[in-house]
C-alpha cells in the first residue's frame, strides 16, 4: 500500500510541486491544506502516514500546527518545508518534533530522501 501523505503549504504552486514529486515516486497524496489550522483538522480526518508542513503560513504557522498534531499523535511524522534563511525556525521545528526538513525551492531527490528516511 502506498504511503499516505498530507501536504500543507499556503502556496498552491508549492503544494502542486510537492504533489507532483510524490505522485511520480509512488506516494499517495490524501489531502492538502493551505494553513496550519486546516492541517490539524485534515490530520484528524485523514490520519496520513506523513505530513509535509510549510513553516510560514497565515492563520496558524507550521510550528504551531506541528505542536497541535503531536498532541493528537505523539508519533506523527512531519517534515518541515522552509525557505532559505529560516534556520532558527527549522531548529524550533526539530525541537517541537519534526523529523526532518526540506528547503525551498524543492529538489525532488532531496524530498524523496527525507520522506524515505522519515517513513523508515
């Protein structure tokens, strides 16, 4: 069975890019969310195997959403997505329980490597 992934990013273009990379590599994208608040709701509803989570978003940022999701499921697997120059936020995310992070602009092989590593 394909691993089920939830994509969270406020930019539709970024979600499309990640969806494209994942689909081409045999992963099933079960849902998408444009902000952290919706990510938490979708996580409860869809129970994905993994989440790719943008750090900076409106409504609720990725780190807050990560913390909420980890309250629901301490074993949730989340990979943070950050723009260049967000090192401090990436450190916060890892401390909050993120398993890995990928940097924008995305490189397909790095995205797949992070997902494979995280899913074990």
